[in-house]
């Protein structure tokens, strides 16, 4: 039986939290979502702290409390895309997309990696569709790795401090504004727009004549298009 404190809650966090509540090999002593609640960990002295979507930096004094350490689930293939909005940078940049489970240290997303897996990026992915597939992949990853975490039999990989990348929230915000006179390859523009497309949120925009206009991108695979109707429409256009 592992006694743990759960940090954070998001779409993935809810699924992992419910998974642990239903098991007889784990006891969740507390669910913490705010930074000012972290002192409770020192009072409870859990075996393990598990972070899934916690949006605050955990201080070293707290990281040292649990005997089995603090573990975080991060939606990137570490050490690539550490920090915020990993799904965005997997589309915009050339780093692989993926999911990782790692021990937490004072170096954000930089601790020893317990498990990491690549997730393919599809040509029609946008920021939201990739994020949702990362959530599914990470839940499957956690349920498979949990027995090893529970038993303390995980194998770890020490990340190379010279490799990978790190992004701040402001880096994401800086992508939003599209400069209409900026020269850019078509592929780069498409990647930027689909990375910023995350309905219902409005991210990418341009400004003209004092007004702001938001931009979203929709890509439809040819396999989803009715080829018969498409061919008919094409013939009608060319016969005019």
C-alpha cells in the first residue's frame, strides 16, 4: 500500500486520480491544487507525491519529504519541450511529441526519467487534437508503469542537461500575433496556425486598420472528403 498526496487537477489528472481511488494498493491522503496547500505535505509525510497538472513550482523542502520521492507526468518526450505548452512546441518545432513520467527536482521537468514514449504527430493535428491524444497516451502510460512505481522497481534515465528545450508561457503568447508582412515558408505558417488552433480558445490573430482578427486552421484529410461529389464539383467548374 502506497500513501500519496496528489497535486493538481486537469483532464488527465481527473482520470489518474479516479484510477488511484479505485485501487487497493494506493491511498490518496489529499488532493492539493494551490501553492499555499503544499505545507500539508510536511504534516502528512506521504510515501509519494504525484503531480498531474499542478501549475506551481514545488520547493525543495517539500520535494525532500516523501520517502519515495515526487513524481510528475509531463506531456512531452523529455528532455524535449520542458516547461509550458509542450503540445504546441511539438508542432511548431522539430522535437518529437511524447509523454514522460519523471522524478521531480528543483530543475523543472529536468529530473530522472522513469518512462517516456513518443506520440506521432499527424499532418492534420492541431493544438487540441494532439493534446487530447497526449492525454490518452499518458493515461495508458501511467496505468502500465504504476506497478513499478508502487513496488519501487522503476528504471530511470538521467537526462542530458545539454539537450532538449525549455519553453515559458510567454513564449507561447509571443506566437499569437501574425505579422502580415512577415516572410515565412508555407509549411512553417501552417504548423504555426495548427499549433495555435485550440477551439474554443482564440490564439492566433492579426491586426489591420486598428482591428484584431482571429485565425484558426482546419485541415481535412482527403480520405474524409466525398471523392465522388468532389470530382463532380471539379467537372462543373472546369466545364464552364
